[in-house]
């Protein structure tokens, strides 16, 4: 274990620690955050009302739209001088989600991943190939600093150039890789075409996979075909980034109790559900300074297991994510909302922004996204050159907004179906 004192803390002691951290957080935000002060007054709750850990349910929820409505930094409780980094992710409309970090936020994020990667069996002497995107996306840098903290050597390969990644995997004796599940499948298929066996011709032994939905069947396939052990990792940009993983038991993702307090609620009523029941994940991040989170409705559907794990760690675990309560898609590790696509298309006068359809598929191991959109009657043309220019314009605008490439199919006015009820914007043909 990376931090045995914390990871094996008796459950009752851990709950007392969580209560102290929660109480401190609530007082701080009631006193210094206009947003949380107003939200608590609306809910008729005062910090003095939080007398036990169970009283967390008296506190109001935080929603993803709160991040949008307070763009870019109106929810921050750190000054500009205290901020050391920004990360930015896709939002539900054209406005992205901006996450700020203090030095302590980065330290807690790194420490969380140090525990998590150690729980996967990694440590000094390992060589980790980080094949998540670097930059505004949190995956690459988060894994990078976590791996360095445990003494592993990091190969910051990012995404793409797969044949070169396989060569480096061999030449630098890579023992672990962090990437999306679909990209690891793609690596395996590319290696096979190159005449390289990941199982026999590399030192790879562990994969840490996340940022998109994947199944237990995919785990079995990857482990059998590549000869490695693969572990699920969880996090969102709002919470900091990737933070929590399974341990070597591969039986749920450990949520470090001194850093976060998870709940499961009924997505329809908002009522808390007991451990073992499926519902929406709600997270309170207990030590976040720049962008605090109290009862943030993540939108992921899972099950909470509060029994100590066979590995000896006492932190509660969440089981594999089973879906979403909203319409968010994850394409190549990037969050994509149909409302975001609509917002972008509405800015292009030559198309009908309200008439579109998203088709997500998996070609080989990688996701693909097609956006069908109707041209406006005024812009409709039968000239090939005009259509090609318009198609390129729409594709470029979508990529700039979504941070993921999309193919575009231009449709004649009125060609897409109309719906009397909820519009069926998405066709997802992927099988997990």
C-alpha cells in the first residue's frame, strides 16, 4: 500500500475523519462562497445543522449546469494568486467546464493516484506509457504525475502514432499503459498487423483503462489476448480528473474516504439509497480548494459497496459504471452532449441547427462519430464544390467546439425525421 495508515483506517475512524472534513468544508463555503451560501439558505440549512455525517443529505445538490451558469470561474474559492493550473473539458453547451487547481489540489490529486496505481500493483521499477491525451484534458497529466510519484518511469506518448508507440513499448521495456479501453484494443490489433505479439514480444503486464464505458467482457478479452491484467480507473474533470482505481482484487473502485464522500441516490427523487442498490453517483470532494464540490450529481449510474475489500483497504468502493442518467456520450474519452452539438450547429447559418442526428459507431477498436445535419433551404445547392466546402466548414466548427473529430453528412431540407415527443438525436451502435 502507498499509505497504509489511511488506506487501512478502521471504518468508524474514517467516518469520524470524514465528518470533521465535511463540517470544515461546509463552514468554509457558507462563509466564503456566494454560490454555496445562497444555495444553503434556499435549502434552509446552516452549517450548525450538520451534526453527523448522515446530515450530508440535508445539504443541497450541485449540478453540472451550475458549472455552465457560473462560467468561467465564479464558483472558485481560491484567488488568482493561489491558482497554479487550469484544465478545461466539454460542457453541455458551447461553454466548456473550467476547473482550477491550487497547489494543494494538485497534491491531493497526485496522492490519490499514487495510492490507486500502487493498488494496481505498480511501483518503482515500472515503466508507464501514458497514452491519454495531454493538455486541457485531465487524463494525461493526471496519470503522469501519479506515476512519477510512485517512482515509475513515465513515457508520455499521448495518443496517436500507434506503430511508433508499439516500437517504444518494446524498446523501452514498458510494463504498464494508461489509455482508453478502445485504444488498447487498437494497439493490440495494430501490433498484430506489425507481426508483434504484446504477450510475447513486450514486457507489458498492466493496463489502467478509463475515460469511456467498457465491460467485464472487454476486460476478459484484453487480458486473454494481451496476457496482461487490466484495471478500471474512475474520475471526472470536475472532481479533479482520474483519481480512483480498482485494486488487484478487481472488485470495485476504491474511493479514498479522506478525499471524497460518495453517495448513491434515486435519480428521480434525489433520495439516498443504501449500499448495494443501483442509482446515481453523488460526490462530495472533502479537500478541494479552488473548485469545491458538495453533493455534486455526477450523472453516472453505479452501485456502492461499503464493506472492506479483501485487499485490506477500508475505503468504500463503487462498482463498474453501468450508464448515464443524462444524454451524455463519451467518444474517444471526450464528453459529448447532443445539446452541445445543437448549440454549435445553431451558430452556422447555412444549416438547420435544430435538425440533426448523431451516429456513434466503432470501426475496428476506435469510436467514430457522424453528424447528419440538414442544410437550410437558402444554402441548399446541387454543386459538388459548394457541398464539399460546407461539409468542411461544419466539420471544422464541430471539432473546434467538441474537441473530437466528427464526420459530417449534409442532408436536404426536411430529410431528417421529426418527432412529436422527445427527439431521438443519438444512434449509438457501439457494443461494450
